[in-house]
């Protein structure tokens, strides 16, 4: 499969390094675009701009097992927002791309200890541990949650068949329900049938009570 060329550069946002992690295939780029944006104007200069200042209309936020990614789907250029990035930098980037979070606060009773969080109306929640980006989760019950996907096009609303085609998946029953893991990604399914769908998705440090 032909890969879309992207510039191999790193950039800093308020002192936090955001590094290029790899090219995006034409198939994955098209999949991401179709679920996240009706049209993304072509602009090859986004790869040279600090993503905290990138035009939201030119950028797509993608979920990643190691954090988040900002993608220019027209060129395949990506920038990682990796776990461990400073909380202030992550909030600055996400606020620029999708507006201020609906809720901010601290979960005091998480297994990993107190975690601060930022939550948007479409079900995206970010968790921070000691001022650093630690994890994210998506609640599929929220309106618009299915527009947030991985580079491979997997998000809430994806079927188990689609999930199995994109990743090597292990499924088990837990107190949360039908739970799956796909490498560092985790989530819940509505059932065990091929047509059942992903209802939530997460990676990194989360705050679920089992």
C-alpha cells in the first residue's frame, strides 16, 4: 500500500515535545476522514505549525494506544500527543481543536490515586496524573462519540467484526461487561456476537471500578 509522505520533524508546544510517529496509509487516512470530517481542506503547511495553533478545520483528532494524534488527513502528516505530555500543553491543544472542556475536576478514588480530568460533550475524557497526560476514554453514549476513532477507523459504534479486522483482540467477561483488549487499547462491547458494537474505548491510566 502506498504511503503518504510526511515531514519527519519534531516540534515543541510550550516546552512539551510532540514527535512525528509514522506515516499514515491512504486507506487509513480516508477511513479517518470519512468518520471525523466531511471535508478537510488541503494544507501541507500544517506539518510545520505548532499544533496548539493549527486551524481546527485542517486537523482531525485521532485516538491512539499511546495517547492521541493530530492528523492532516489530506497529507497523512501526524503529530503525537503522547502520554507523559504536560497537562497544560494537552489542554491547550485540545481547546484549540475542539473548544474548552465541558468539565474539569479531580477523581479522588481511582486505583492509581487522584487523577485530574477534562471531559468534552462528545464523551472524550482525558486523565492526568501529577500534571502529566496519563490516559483517555470515550463514552459511546454521548452524542458525537462515534466520530472519534483510531487511525484504523475504530471507535465507539464499530462492530466486533470491524474491530477484529483492525486489531488482534482478546475478549473476556468482567464486572464492567463484555470487555476487550487490543494491545494497549481497551474497551467494552455490547455483546459477543460479530455484529455487536464497541460501546466504550480507552487507553492508558483510567478510573473504572471493577
